């Protein structure tokens, strides 16, 4: 079974989105497709099982939260 998901993360500014995108892209390369447009990052996740998809989404969200906290501290 193929499981396809899309996650869109919307940030206050395009600068914030760019920082988070670059931070997460290194870890996500070859695991999911991502693109950035202005202040929105879109992730396309395609896996062979629901459990793998959920684990990928969980990891992505956890990394985003941490990156966002670091970005906030920087400001």
C-alpha cells in the first residue's frame, strides 16, 4: 500500500521559512520532497506503510519545533 501525505507549514515571514527550510533540508534529503514558496514550506511524503509515514511526520514536526525555538532565541 502506498501512503501519500502533504504538510504545509506557514510562517510569519519568508525569512523565517527560509531559515527553517535550510535547517531541515539537510536531514530530509532523499526521504521526502520539499519546496518553499514565500513563507510556506510544503513537504510531500510518500511511503509504503502508514507506520513509516507517521514516524516521518512525527520526526519532521519535532525537528521543525526545535528549529523554530532556536530561531526565536536568535531574535
